[in-house]
C-alpha cells in the first residue's frame, strides 16, 4: 500500500488513480483515495443475477477461502496489513498498543472452526446450503432457504475487527457487499480486500466485495448508490447523526439494519462491599469492563450502580470501591488499556468542574488525563454521564434495583452484573425497559460473534428467507360451469382450505 493512500477495491480491481485528499477523523491524518464521484456508478453490482456464481460454491468452498485468507492476514507477513496498521495509529481513537493487539488477532478471526460456528449458530448451515423442509399443514409441504442480498455496510471505525467481521458475514451469507470505510479506519478493510485480490482474483467471494471511502453525507455519491435497484439492505453502524442521515434514503425495497449508538452500565450488589476481598474482586471486574479498549466501545461500562443500605458507612465503602477501581484500571494490561490518546476536552472541563464540588462528588485520579473514577455521593449519575469516555467511570450508590431499572432504556446495550445471583432479579424485567444483553461483571467485552448484537440477529437479517411451498396433486376439479350452470356464480363447496383451489374439487 502506497503511503497514505486508501485504495478503492471494486470486485477484484484495485484502483489507485484519480486520487483526492481526505482528512482522517479529527484532522489526525490527510490521506488520499480515488475520487468516489468518478467511480460511484461502478461500485454497485450491475445485476442481481450476478449473485448466481456464489451458489456454485459449497459451504466448504467458502470455509477454504476464508481459512486461506486468514492465514495470509498475518501481521508479520502481510505488507498491506502492516501499512494499514501504521496509518491507523493516526486515525484510530485508541492507542498504538491497543491497535497492535487488534491487528495481531485479525487472521484468527477467519479460522475455519470459528467461521463454521458463526454460520451454524447464527443462521444454520443447512439453510445456507439448500432448501430445508418445514412442518407441513394439510396437503401442503414447504421448505426455506437463506439467500444472500446486495448489501451496503457503513461500518464503524472504533475497532479494525469490524471490517474483518463484515467480510466474513458477507462470505457466509453468499451476499454482495459494498463496504463504506470510516474516516477513523479507512485502511483495514482495504488491506484485507487487497489480500483477497492477490489470493484469488477471480473467486466469486473476491468479486462480490467493493470497498471504498467517501465522505458521509456526500449526496452526489450516495444518491447514486443508495437505491433499491442497487442494494437491498443497508447495515449502518455509527453515531446518531450518521444513522439518521441514512434514513432519508430508505424506501420500499431498501431495508435499514441499524446498529444505533448505545451505552452500557454495571450493577454491583451489596456483596461487593461486604469484605475487602469481595471489594477487590468487584473492583477488578468493573475496571475490566470500563477500561478495556480505553472505553471506545458501546459495550464498555460508563455508569456503575452499587446497591447500598444508604448509611454513611456504606457510602464510605463505595468510595473505597472507587479507589480500588481506579487502581485496578491503571493496572490493566497495556495491550488492552492505556492512558487515552486524546482525552476529550469537554469531558475534561466537566470533570474538573465537579472536582470542586467534593460534597457531591469524589473524583479519583484524572489530573494527568489518564482516566478517572467519579463517585457520586448521592444516588444520581453526573449530568454528563452520556459523554463519559476515555476511561472515565461514574460510580453511583443506590438503595434499590428499582432506581436502576428506571434509568434503563432502549439505548442500554450491556449490563454487567455482580454477583451472579443478582441476575435473577434482572433477567425478566430489564429487557422490558430496553436492556439488550446481561452478562457477568468483567465479561462485557467477551461477546461470541454468533450471539445477537443490539438485540437483533444481524447474520439472519442479512439473509433473505425464501419459501418454497408445494401442494399435493389434485383430482376431480370442478369448473364454474359444472358447479352452477348458467348462473355465472362461483360458489365453492365446503372445504378445509376455502381460499385455495382445493375448495373447487369434488367432495
């Protein structure tokens, strides 16, 4: 990959001409990419009939392709991936050690058994391979098959793994993917795409992948691509504004699968304050869910609720817990958590402001912008809780679960819970308020890829579920003239299925 160039990949062709300049997120890097206005007409698949070559592949063929691709995505051997990593240091929201960890694991994501597990658990390989018989009713039999779709993926850039997962999903579902890369990671998907071209230029899975960068909101480009004759599904990751922008293009024949911005919380029961050992365990669990990946994911906890009896002694223990969380957070492995790259200026101003309100808040750390723990002294989160980031957590003492449940809504993605027994009080009520995932505290970032994401089954939604129904042969059809000669009436005899041709047979 040439320096600071985000190539365009169009179905096996690597394009590096007609270059124009773009800025990485936050002005972190100026990079060049092919002018999307000159190539927008070539990006969509010319005809849905072109998907037919994917159905000449067996699922084992798909596994073979992805397995070989994964072997080639070794960061030590792949020059495209190394170049992408080097440039991503500037654009990504996370720091160099975390980026290194991401890139070191990309190849393993394509491992044969991992991909098989995703396909079988999230969709069902039998449905991907052929027509699967369904329960019959009367004389009718049916079968269902999962077909791929022409899809546009507007991917997130907070983790390079999103690009890899998108390419895997596209292959599993035998779909066609247009991948719009983000300004905070315009390089990873393209590096994988280049590797695909070098590995198997004429392979159907290579030919059904187009990867490009254009500025979000560039309607001159988007109006040419975001049309139902070009794509059937749009998968949009991102912030509120970017997802809302996409909705203006939605019309009959074009489905939006939206992975909206979310936030996550943690809940610690009174057991977390019971003994020094329990407090230390809970603190480490909280620190992992807050600090891993420097809190860039929706899955990272922001607000931590702790159940107390409301006494001054319990509040003292909550403050001790906050100090332990801060210590454990700073002690996390530097491969997954570091001092933030650029601590948010507005957040810093908000933290510094409440630092002076020590009657209401106890701010632990943060003077060096390394992250901090804010312990509310009353049962209320800080008023800027939605902006918590860069390893900044707010611990809030509450006296009942009801106080927490009232704060759960449709933006609440993950809830980490300690101890395990506390889950039983949440499992059947928190989802009614909007919670989408309930996990053991300290395991928020361990999300098996075949489980639902944001309360939707993304892999299944990417498929079109096609039905084939067949009825048993009929005999003795009674035509209109024989039913009521001369009247023109089409009154059918009584039948079990009065809305089918079966109604017009001899009794």
